[in-house]
C-alpha cells in the first residue's frame, strides 16, 4: 500500500501567463505557494476476492470497472493509460478542501496519483518529471484548458517564482525570504470559501479565446510578479503587496465576464470596506476561494463582516507531493 500527500496552492500573481498559447510567444511568470491543506491518495493492488479488477473511490462516487477505458474519471483513466497500467488498482482519494474551488485540486490529484503509481512500479520520479508528466496528461491527453503552474507547484512545493520560457521549458526559483517576512505575509492573508464551486474549463477556454484582445492586461499581470518579488525582498511596507493584489484582480476581471459575478463582487467590496487592502479570487474564477489581504489589527472586523463564509486558516508549507506511507504486500 502507498499513501501520497499532495499540497494545494495559492497563486498570487501571473495566472494566465502559464498558458502555452501565451508563454510560447511572450514568456510567462508566476508567483505561488503551497499551503498546509492536502489531497491524499491511498493506492494498492486490488485483492483477488471481488468480481471487478479496479476500484476508484473519490468524493461520493465509486467506480468499479474491469476495463480501464471505461473509467469515467478522466485523470485516472488517462494516467493509467499513459503509464501502460492495464488494471488491478484499488484507489481511495480524500482531501482537506473541496474540488473545483480554485486551489489547484485537479492538478494536485494528477501529481499525487502519478507519484503513487510510480511508487507502486518501484520508480522514484523527480519533481520535474511529475510536473511535466502531469502537464502532458492534462493538456494533451485529457485536453483540459489548463495552464502549467498548478502541476509544477504541486510537484515542487514551497513558495516559488516560476518562469516559463518561449521554448516550452520552465524554471522554478524558490523565494529566499527571511522567516520573519514569510510570517508577516502569512499573517496578512485571509482565505474564505465563497460557498459555491465551479468548473474552471469553460472559464479558461473563454480566457484563452480572448487572449489576443487582452494582451495589455496579461502583460500587466505578468509584470506584477517581479513587482511582488521586489516588495517581498525589500523592507517595503508589506501593505504594498496587498495593493498589488488589488491591481491584479482588477486586470484578471477583464479577461472574461465569467471570472467574477455580482456575488463575488459583493464579497470583495464588503472585504474592502472592512479593512482588506486587496485580494483576488483564486483559480480561473467564477467561485471557490477568495484570498484577502488585511492588516492583522483589522482581521477580526473583516471576518465578522464576512461571517457567513467559511474561513480557512492556513500556513505556507515547503514540500511538494510526498509518499507518506509505503508497505509491500498490503
């Protein structure tokens, strides 16, 4: 039996510039971090006592199939096919945070599942391989409208600036910040669940289709990454980071009319009226989690004003996907 633990992520700046259509022409730049909220995958060989070869348990759904081509879950099906595994799998999936909520859960799943399968095959896959394989599976085999930052962040872990080159390669640059600066930033962030989930695919497809008409917005979004890195690496008031989050959210809203809606705008406006300097909806948009930047002395008032929404305390973490349990023959 193998159990993998894969973190979720918060993307601060640069989202959208990790789309191949953009970075192969303009380059890309992203600033993101993993947090101490995780996805767990338990994997073992299927015991020979049941009348099915494979079982996959995720959320409230259980799939029992003999032929892997009949698996409904696209990532499970295509990952097994990619690795030429024809079955005999018993997999259970659990998570700290619901899927389709903007924290990179689908890519964390693919990375964690790959990590578990490679382990079962007796192979140790590098962070780079897990990230690259996951990108290939999601973009080329499932044909999802996704970028590349989520897979890389889940595989590598930590607080990183990720640079995408025009030739299709990427570079992961860990942020070398003083522990006090990291703690200061963490103390200014509030994560709220808006109460509704969404599928990112339609939103991302529209943003990709609109990309040529929003080059100016994406250029600003890409430039904010280096601005944010400079703020964190200096003695500049950390509030400037929050102000920059507000600017990137204004630009992100322009990319598609599906990114925000009246409910999300209301949440953001209430937050701003009660101490938030800036913030953004995580992921593609349309729902899920909202990140707000607020001075610690205003945190209580902010949370009170938005008390109908679930507050998720979190801390940054430094590890990507990990095998946390391994035992042969179970």
